[in-house]
């Protein structure tokens, strides 16, 4: 099986604070990992480290067998939905082309335009090129952001809290789309929505400075208590989800 992501002994120190400490993770092709953890646990920092957006203190990151910094074309990134100005008067076509910035994509303008059509078809938005992003529903905007991430034909897709601002219906359709994409691409999904994550992903890791990962989908009470540093009750009826017991920590 081909290794898509290899992280060894990764540590990140920001302003004298250890945000990530000795993180180790290996993902093969077509894996689908959900990463959960409390606010401030380093989840977004981990994604930024993979993308080369922040300096790492120690360790290394390889994507598709090459140092991540030298293989950015192989990584697609969907940022937190709340960080995107949905009212800005820009077309779907131009938003998707922004996915080419910072990447060494040797494409002519006609080739780039054909690529836009191709990725829109992948996210079921064919014919949306000239629509303004402000005219789209929340679920459609999310699909455009995925299309933007797909324009470089990445082997690894990173998503940071992608359904935080979506309604239930668009959230469900969103996860179904990711399931389809996972037939061709390795996915890392960072989320607070433990129930949705545990339903849709293939494997789950818990992150709070350190990464707890057992190469499976099972989440034990011990994993969650180590991550959230407070007592945890595991509850499941219908959709699996977790309920935290009353505790004194502010999480």
C-alpha cells in the first residue's frame, strides 16, 4: 500500500508554547481519518504544519514520499468555513482558480478553464462557473471550496471544521460527497462533531498537543479522557455520539 502521509516526531512551538509534541502519523492511500479534540488542542496547527504555513520545531512531514514543502501540489486544503467572506462579489470560476495560487501548476488558460469545469462536475455543481459565490447556499459554497482544493489533483485532502456553519441537510450531503471523493483520495477531516465523524470516517485520532491514534475507528473512554482531560461518558443511540460528564475544567 502506498504511503500518502508520513509524520514523524513532529513538534511545533509557537511563542514559547508547545502546541504539538512528538506527533506521529502514517496514512496510506484512500484512508479517511477524522481528528477530534478540544479547542486549542493543535488541530488547525497540525494542518498548517502539513501545508508548510508554520515552522516546525522538530520532526518531518512527507506527502506522497516527498517533503511536504516540496510537494504542495499534492495537498488540497479546505479552510474553516467561517474564515471565508461569502459576501465578496467574486464568481465561482474565480474562487476555484484561486486554488492554483502558490502551486507550480503548468496550465494554459484554456486548460485551467477545463479544469474548473472538471472539478465542478466532481462536486455536482456543473454549470455554476459564472454564479457569484454570494448567491449560493451554504452547502453549495462548501462544495465550491472543495472544488478549489481539487484543482491541483491532490492525493491528500485536508478539511478544517468544514461543516461548522452548515445546516443539517447540507452537512449530510457534504459527508456523502467526501465519501465519493475518498474512493480516489486520502482525506483528513478535523471536526468537533464527534457523532458525524465517527459515522463517516474510516479511522479516528484524538489530538490535544499529543496525538492518540490506534489505527482504527474505535474511540475508547480512555482515549477521550486523555484528550479532553476530564471524565467522559460514551453514549450511543442511533448515531454514535459522546456526552461529557459534569466536570470542573473549562472545555
